[in-house]
């Protein structure tokens, strides 16, 4: 007989899958409704052939997403009711022992086993769907190498922080979660510094933007925007995909702006300036720090929940663990079940993210021009086969950025207010 908690989680899994599938159906219906011809709002930059290809890409990814979601829901349900996790944990303790290092290793190995179920879908997504639509540029060998590197990094970085959290749990007592939060928060902030300098180069080559007119113009733009840029890096994203992007990483003197090499190939200098101005806008508006603080607030809440559950024998026993199993079962079960609760809050986090995108767009429109940023976004939507007609409710749950039309309307309005 399953515990009341297991039954509750199974109901949540079913509700999440049903609602997600309904959202996907709404979105597909909206896309199909506009599929017969290019909507008038996009005819200035979108040809019929590319538009139909984008519609096909969106529909295929959506159908695939429903199948993937169904599989992950079934796997999670099976794991919860089978007693697999308590068995794996007990086996790990039997083999490796009960030291903090052994428990950390056991948890990571449990995570590796759990992640194996998603690998076929990752392969299909990259080597079937992305390949079919001309985006995939990576080889199977590169994919395997990436997975091995990810595994190595997770063990090198994961075992020490997990061992520290387990030690705090076993040593401090009821207040362990406050110190655990402090330790994990420090680790996350340290990772913001370490990741672009030591981990990103394991996967991609990062080189300074070559000397020339483009570099001069971009650095002049950074100066006008009040951003003291040490360097602008170019990442060889083209070795894996023809998708393009730009992003901001780090903070303080460790901040870096990274441009995909595909972005340099797809945009002209004025458009690149607008994209860079958008990224600088995120920095000048304090979005990076705000998002870090928001993440820390979420983390604090999660540790508080774990602190409460760690004193509840019923929580352990509901999943088949012994009541004295320690920290690992708490962290693992909260980790794999968090999505069942967090999913319903995604419109709130997406709304915050979209607000920041509007602000960064307004900054870019003021520093450069709304026209240049609009042209850049149009090209990127076209090159990336972006969905131009998403359903509003689907967008609320799945889009951290506003749609193209929403962004253009807002940025041109902000430009009028210069």
C-alpha cells in the first residue's frame, strides 16, 4: 500500500502532465491557425518558405516534447512507487560506507542513474530533430565527450559541496539548514566566478573579439553605455549548433560578455551593437544581481523546507527510507519532486524575466536605436526558426522573453520617450 504522500505526488504528476499537454495543444492550435500564410506583421522580413519551415519545426518539437514529458512523468511515478531509490541508497552505503564522502558519492551516482532515462530523448532531439532542420553541427563523438566532461565536473565539484552539507547536517543539529544554505550560497556565488573562467573552456573555445572596426565600434558602444569592458569574447558555438545567442556571465570585475560566432555571421555591425547594448542594459539595470538575489531567496526557502522535513520521520518512511537515513534522501527527494511544485510558479519567474528584457530593450533603444535592435531580433527569429505566434498562456509558462511583436511594440514606444 502506498503512503499518502506518494499518492499525493502521483496526483501532482498526473495534473502537471495533463496541464502541460493542454498547453502544448493550445500552442499547436495557435501555430496551425496562422500556418497557411505569413501573418501580415512578419511579411517585411519573413519569406513563405522559411515561415512554413519554422511552423514545422515548432510543431515537431512540440509533439516530441509531449512524448518526452509523458516518459519523464512515467519514470518519476515508477521510481516513487518501486522502492528503487531506498534500495539504491542502501546499496551505495553498503558498498562505499557511511562517511560523508561515501554518502556524497552515493547521491551523485543515484543522480547519474536517474539521468540515464533522459539520454535517448537528448540524442533524438539533437541528431534527429535539430539535424532535420539544419541546426545540428556536432558529432556523436562530441556529444559523448561533452557528457563525460559534464560527469567529471559534477563529481569534482559536487562531491565536496555535498560532503560539506552532509557534515553540517550530522554535526550542527536542528539549525543545520541555515549553515547549509550559507555554504551552498557561497558555492553558487563562487561558481559564477569559476564557471566562465575554468568550466566553459572545457566545452568551448573562448577567444577575444578580433581586432578591427567591429571590435572598436563595440568597445566604443560599451564606453557610451557606461560599461568598462575588459574584453568581449567570441564562443565557437557553431561546432555544436547553428543557433545563435549572446549572454552575460559573472559579475563585478569577473563579468564577461560572450557572443556566439554564429551571431557574428548572422548580424551586421549595427545589429551587433544593439545586441551588445541589450546585454549591457541587463548589467546597468542591475538584473544580474537581482536574479542572483532571487535565486538565493528560492534556495533559502528550499533549505528551510529541507530543515523541516529532516525532523519528520514520516517523510523518510513515506518513500521507503529508514527514519535515520540522514541528509541524502531529503536532498534527493526534494530535488526530483521540486519540479512538481515549481512548475506552477513559472509564470511568476517568467514575468519577472520578461520585465527585465523590456528594460534591457529600452536601454538598447536609447543607446543605439530601436530599429537596429528590431532588425537584429527579426534576423535571429528567422535564423533560429522561432515561433512567432505562440499562445499567450503557453508563452506565460514557457517563455522567459516576450514575443517579437511585444518587444518591438515596447521598444519603439520607449524610443519615442527619449
